[in-house]
C-alpha cells in the first residue's frame, strides 16, 4: 500500500518567495530553516495580519514574516513581554499588589497596578530594575495556555483581583488565554517573545496616576512606564536621545524664548496663549501656507467656532466624538420634532461647516474642483492627565482645506496635495519621513460609516496616487478616520522620534450624508468626492514638534526676530535704527537692542534668544556704512556693507520658501 503524503502548507515570505513545510510548523521552525542568525534574532511571527508566538503551529497556507527587533511589531512584542517581566518583579517585591493592564506603547510599555498598602515611587526604580534583570537572566519561556472562562474566573477569584474579573466578563469562553513566565501568570492574548533571556537592558522611566479604564469615577491606579532593549548599547543610545529631548522640550524652550504660556487656573488647562514672538511664529507659518494655497487655487473661508448639534449629528462627529467633546450648550424648554436634544457644540472639526459653504451655491462639473481653506480653531475635551504642552491641547488650530471634486479628479487633486505637503516639510527641514496609508479594520467595520464599495474605491485611489508620485508607503490597518481612509506623513525629527504631521483623506461619506451634488455634463445630479487635507495638522502640535526638531533654532525665514542690531554705545543708536529701517523695508523682522548694557551682555542675550543674525555697529561701521555680522552659534564677525547684508538675508529667505 502506498504511503499517504504528510499534509504540507505553503508559506509566502515578504520577498514573495514560497516555501513548503509540514502542517503544524512553528514560526521558530521557519526562522531556523532560513538561517541560524534569524532564528536567534526572531521575536515573533506575523501570519497573515496576526502577530503570534514563534512556538504556535501554523495550520494552513499563509503570508508570513519573521519579526525581529528591527520591526515595529517585533519591538511591540518585546515590550509587551517586558511589561510582564516588570509585573513579575513587582509581584516579588510588593506582595499583594493587583495587576490590571500592561500594554506596549510607542516607546516601551506601562503597567497599571493597584499597589494596595504599598507606595511606589521613582526612588524604587533601581531595585525594581535589578529584580527584572535577575528574573530575565533565569531565561525562562513565556508559555501560552488556553483556559476556560470558568477556570479564568476561579483563578482571579482565588487571588482576589477584581480588575481581571471585570475584563473576563467581556470575553467569550474559548477565546481566553493565560501567559506564564517563572512565577507570574497573567490574563493575556499575547503574543510574547520566546524567553525572558532576550531582555538585557531594562529602564523604568516614570510613575503616574491613571484611572481604571480611563474613567475618573473609578479608582486611581499607579501607572509605571518603562522601556527595555536587547542590548545595553541600545539603552545608552536611548538615554542620550532622551537627554537631548529634555533639553529641547518645547515647553522649556517655549518659556525661554517667550513663545507661549498657559494659565490653567484662570484660563483653563490645555488652552495655550501665544505671546508676541510666538504669535509672529504662527503668523509666519500661516502666511507661508496661505501663499502656497493661493498659488494652488484654494479660496479662503472663515467659519464660526460653534455650530448646531444637528450639523454634527448629520456629519457623524457628534455621536462618534461625543466622549471627547465639550458638553453641548442645550436649549431648555424647546422640543424638536424628533425629540432629539437641540443646541450648539464647540466646533470639533471644520469639515461640516465647509460642506455648508459648498452647498451655498449650485455647482456645475465645470466649477469643480472647489478648494476651500481655513485656519480654523477647533475644540476637544481631552482628559487633564493627557494634556502635554502644545502637543495635546483642548483648543487648537488646523490648517484645514476641503476639496470638492469629481471622481475623475480625485487622483490628480490628491497628488497635488502630496506636492504641497512635501514643500511644507522641506521648508522646515523635515527631510526624513514615511508615508502611511491608513486603512479601516475589515474585522471592525461597525466602527466606520459609509458604503463598503465607496471605502474600497477611496482606498484604491490613495494607493494609485501614492504610487504615481513615487512615494514608498506602508499600509496600517485600523488607522483610518471613521469616515474615510487617509495618507499620513510620519515624520522623523532630529532626535529620531516619529510624529504624524500632515494628513490627506479621501471622503465619499460626508458628501452623501449632507446630500451634496453637482450637475454633470448630462445635466444630471452627481455626488462630489471630498478630500480633507492639513499639511500642518494641528498648528499647535506642529509648532511643538518643530521647536524640538530644531531646538528652537528656527530657520531665518521663520524666526520671530530674524536680525538683532546691537549698537556698542548710545552714540550709535541712530545708525542702528538706520540699518534696521533698511531691513524692515524688505520685510525683515528686526529689533534694535539699545539697552544700557555691555556689548557682550547684548550678544549673550541674542544668542540665548536664538536670533539668527546679530549686527554689531560702532564708530567704524557708522562711518563706512557697514555692519559686523555674527551668525547665531558662531563667534566670528564678518564686516560687510549694510546694503549687502540686506540683500544676503533677503535672498536667504526667498531661497528657503520660494
């Protein structure tokens, strides 16, 4: 009798090559078959869209990728496992504490704990880190175990953890797993790295308060943040970047450079106020983009800071953003026909207002595209614990524009917006970025509004536009806005941190919800497509990132004060003003420092203020019509005719922004 062939599966690697393996092969088996080095470096495996443990069997054909430290999802798995390692250390050091959730984040991980009678502060970090290292060196496996719901409930009733019991209530029987390493057991879906021995360099970063499940009516827990690395050298590099980031913190520099201020007690938390220099910085950025928008055919509009609830109910913003909005201003004693609450809402988005401006006129296909642009201020009621300088605020201004076009125009308009976004990033020396196509999660379609076919059409239009512009783009499932897919620009700053700045979104849904139309060449009504775009995104957040990116050393075209004229004594104040007048005539922002101080003091003050150019003038300069030029950060002076300097700095600004 002929032997029956063992069932085989075909696994497709990221490079498109295919390999056959016995059914039930594990991720580790695949890594080892490719090379011993990859097997040593492997942290997890991605099977289709799912990241899983290297030890789990693969039962059927699939696209796979072995994940290492160099992969984002590899780092996430590493840091998730590190959260469990920290929890085991805490369990040994502080008996009786209760664990809630401990996820990975962009840079490391955290674990929320109920410390009970214990008090844990940053003073305890060295002891916890040492314990983590001791446990890691035992080199024990992270073991996955499937349990029934009854078993899970029994375990956490026995240890007295009401938080895990609450989480288990929402889980389905047959879909519950525990992970164990050493003496620690946790309710967790995984995945995890193979062993604690991969974790070589732990560092705890901070401790904070956090409400259980983010609800301020629940008990406040202790949140411990940390990060780990597979090599000590990587930790040292991280700590150096962190030190530089602290020096460049936009909150620190914003205060030193007199750019903005907050007054949480009298004005309110998360509501920045811009000082004269900061307002000049904002205005310069706005004017730069406004000029570019005019060249590209945009029309400026202005809309109110509030709108009726029904506007946002129609757009979907009110139900979808309700939890992060300021409470509505409701009408009292008025009944609407549909018995829904009526009133006004602080504007959470500009786009609903722009749909009404478009709808103000009847449009022919010959009128399209219509491009409406506004620096519009919007409001979100962020939780106080999540506010952070300019990068997370409650009132912020978006460089919003909305393009209404025909389906045939989508790709061309989308590519034009890409060009505009790239010009903005280039002018501000954001040279390293990655394009990200943010798609909906097909497993959670209930989170999104609109027809499936329109979503597919929008996602394909973005893919084609990106490809035709020659951009390399990664795709991220589940990162789309609730009303449409988008292209996000993930920008790396000078410290290697990644920020989502510019965004472009294709939207077939709002035109449908607001019944927007245009008349086509056959005199029939058609639905326009809406493109949302914001090269800066939030102006506040963009400026916060920019300050840290350049360390407050703004390019000359953007600096609030571009030139400081420093007379060596009162006798030369008049000549200093004469030089300043020539610069102002060319729209150069200049100040004369005529304070009764020494020249050295004035120079140090200008350096501290990070003014790009200082012009020192005295008797020789006044007699010859020259200036002694000192560039910021340079101790050298170059004496040149005042007129030549004016031409030089004007040319520098024009070259930077065209």
